[in-house]
C-alpha cells in the first residue's frame, strides 16, 4: 500500500489545486532522506523557515535546517490531514497532520503538528515564502 499525502480541505472554501498538489509533493520530499536540494527548492530564495525553535532565512540556512532534521532520524512519514486556506483564493494556509519518526537508534515516535505557510507563485510553480511548523520537540526525546 502506498502512503497518501492528500489532505482534506474545507468544502466551502476553494484552495488552488496547485497549492494542494504542492503540499502532496512537499511532504513526499520531506520524507525522502537524501532530497535536501529538492526540499530547499520548495522555497523561494528569500524564504523563512521556522521549525520549532530553529529559524532559517534564505536557501542556505533552510538547507542546513533540513540536513539537521535528518541527523538523528532514519525515517519519517508525514500524514497531512487538513489544509485550511485563509479564504477563497488565499495563498495563506494552515495545515494539520501527524509525523511518525524512526530514529537511527531504532526508537520510534509519532507527533501531531500544525503549520502556517505563505505561498508564492514563481512562474507556473508554487513555492513557500514562509513556513512555520509547530510541534512538540520532546516527542523525539521521549521516543520508545
């Protein structure tokens, strides 16, 4: 069985299909251990990434945060559950989902997360100009 990266959206608020498809691809990339460059390419060149207590601005800092996210992790699996656009046609969204981790020492953990993203269209491609993830960072320390 293949994993689904498709999230629900509110039925009465229209979200650009390209943004929905972007997040499906983004979380697949996020779960691919060696896709650091592709992950960084998901952001605008001047984007801001806030991952719990870590903040990076620009491609190089985002790339370093991305590499750090895999330092202790052997595998991760995001399950995006819902995407909430700010309004019809909005490029600002809130997301909710879960992520399961397998650490390099064999311990496992799962945690709920929420995120805020500001989307920017560059040519015909969507990218994030701002992405902030809210999650319980103790989940990795408490892995079993």
